[in-house]
C-alpha cells in the first residue's frame, strides 16, 4: 500500500510479472492461477503508475486485473477537469493487449459475472483484465469531505443509484 495516488498499480503488475516468471521460467506450477490485482478509483487512472502498469501488463500478457471504480470524481474534482475523454474506457478505446469490461455497479448479477469472467481470464493466461465499474459517489471522497461541490440534484441522483439499496432486494428474491 502507498499513500501516493495510483502507486498501487506498479507493485501489483510486478507481482503479476513474478507469477508469470515462476510459472513459465521456473516451472513452479503452484503459482499457476495466481494474479496481480490493483484496485483504484477513476481519478488514479490519470497517474503515471496506471499507464506504466497497463503498458507492462499488455505487452507481456500478464495475469493482472485492474478494478476501477468510476464515480466521475477524483478526490473533489469532477472527471471532466481531469481527462478529455468521458471515462477511462474511452481513453483506452484503441489500446491493444488488454480486455476491458464495463459494468454498472448496481447491476448485481452483471457485476458478479463480470468479476468472475475477469478472474477466470487472468488465471487462464488470457489478456490482462480491466474491470470498469460505474458507481455513484455517495458521500465525499473521505470522512473529511462533505461533498459541497455537488448540487442537491447530484446528491439525489446518487441516493437513487445506491448499490446497497439494490443489493438487499436481490438477496431477498
């Protein structure tokens, strides 16, 4: 773990590279099926660590998964001030060597299926995987952020899209 935004991507891709080395070069089968995993918000995809890791993972076809929660904010900055594209998926539209799946976080069955598919793909040695999960940002970025940058309309929209409110009925059915 690191306090630097986006710093989790490169150590995780290093782990994926080590897994691949242990399996392919050392013949150590106990490593087969292990993967490197990095989890971050969409704001972290504007950092050097993200782009370095995705280039390394794609070039070497590493057993690597990036799980990106996209709530359209980076700390307290709306995404539109951070990127010219509508989302990280759009930024990666012509990128080769990585499988990208995008899913809405409140669609519980689709989310579960997407995560399972990415894990299976990475474990089988298919392309590195990027799971793009669209989620609402419910409170501010952390306990100190009151989300004063959001309008009352924005706050009502995220309340309506709250994944937990959609998860409970799914378990009850």
